[in-house]
C-alpha cells in the first residue's frame, strides 16, 4: 500500500465514530460494562445538551443502548455499548492503526 492509498483509506473510517466527542464516549463505554449519564458528563467534559445529542446519534446508529431507569426516586440514564458498536469501534481502531503503521514505518 502506498502513501496515497493509505491516506485514501482514512476516508473509509466510520465518520460517526471519528467525531472527537463520540470517540471519547465510545472509548469509555468500550472498557466499561455500562456508564450512567452523569459519569459520561463528568468524564467527557461535554455539556448536558451536547452529550445528549451525541448519545442520541450513537443510539440511532445502534452503537449503544440507552436505558432510562430510577435509583430510588432519582432518574438515571444508563448507556451501554452494543455488539455492533463494539465491532464498529474495533474496526475503527484497526483502520487507524494500519494508517499510522503504514505512514510511519
């Protein structure tokens, strides 16, 4: 694979994941069984509306599930990576590794 092919392969990455905020969210969920909204809010540094918007996009793509529940009387939003989300994230990681490994041999 030449340098032009390598750079061209960057266009093949999942643009939904490639957006920095969503990449952070998926990176967190990849290593955890699940995370609640407040944890993601704190760890990502995003605002409530911004985080909610990104979570909705990931849910629509079926990369995560969102469960609205309660702990006592306190509402909780629990997010979890789906099998499709895990596979998409792993593919994305491999694509980036291949680009870096090819470009900087």
